[in-house]
C-alpha cells in the first residue's frame, strides 16, 4: 500500500542520520530478546526473530526486481520506521534489506524506531489515524519525501481491515497470508516504488 506523506516540517536528514543499519537493528533485536523484557509486546519477539531470520537466510528476490535493482540509475535513501515486536516488520524488513543489498550501493537503507520518534510516525499515519508499521520513506538526495510505502501490501491491508471491522485478531490470518504470498506482493510493491 503506497501513500503520500502529509506535508510537514519534519527534518528527515536528522532522522536519517540518527537511524541505524540492518546489522545494528538485528543486534538490538537479539539484545531485546535476551533482556527478558516483560512488556506487552515481549511475547512477539521470539517468533518475529524466527520469521525474520528465516527470510534473511532463504529469501531470493524475483529476477525482475533483481534486474531493476542491479540497473538503478538513481540513488535512493530508504528510511524504515519499525519495531522488533511488529509482525509485519518481520515479514517485510528482510525483503527491503535484500533489495537495498542488491542495489550495489544505490539504496542507502536505515531503520528507525517508531516509539522513540512519535513526530516522525505521526507524519506518516495510515489512513490518517493509525501508527501502523513498517513504513518505508523514500527520500531524494535533499532528504525530501518522494514516496512512502507501508504498513503492508494492499491485499494484506484489506484482510487486516476486514478482520478489525469484525472485532477479531488478525495476527494468525495475516501471517498465513504472508506464508502463501511468499513475499511476492512486497517485491512487486518495491518495484512500483522504484519506478515512480
């Protein structure tokens, strides 16, 4: 699901410079699990780590996306608003990382935590009201927002919204959807992001 950011006075350069790379993000993730945190979200950490690690090991991007990434003419800055406890992030962040990795340095990728950066997430609310993540912000060389993507592919978002409307829990159905989709929709969405 791609959406345009609301116009704000956000200093994206500062956020980008304080954001972390994927290696540090994973180190922080492991440290958070090891800390034995008892917060409401702590229960999701081990399973999200397993999902993310499996994708880090096994994910192969489509030939079309790989070719696009290897032949990029422009440079991009991708800033991803995320959290370790987010199930969607565990399915999407490895795809974003692999895409950046295959870009041969054309995509400079950083991760930043939602809960420590409220002004940033509030400038990128889903449907104007929800702090859903992950949100990928594509910036140009002047740190201006070109486009944003997230919190999940359109079909998965439709599934989540219909379950929420009925007052249900979407965690199992949405992860079942990701398992069937095999990250194809995310890859197609990244292709669109790079072509806009």
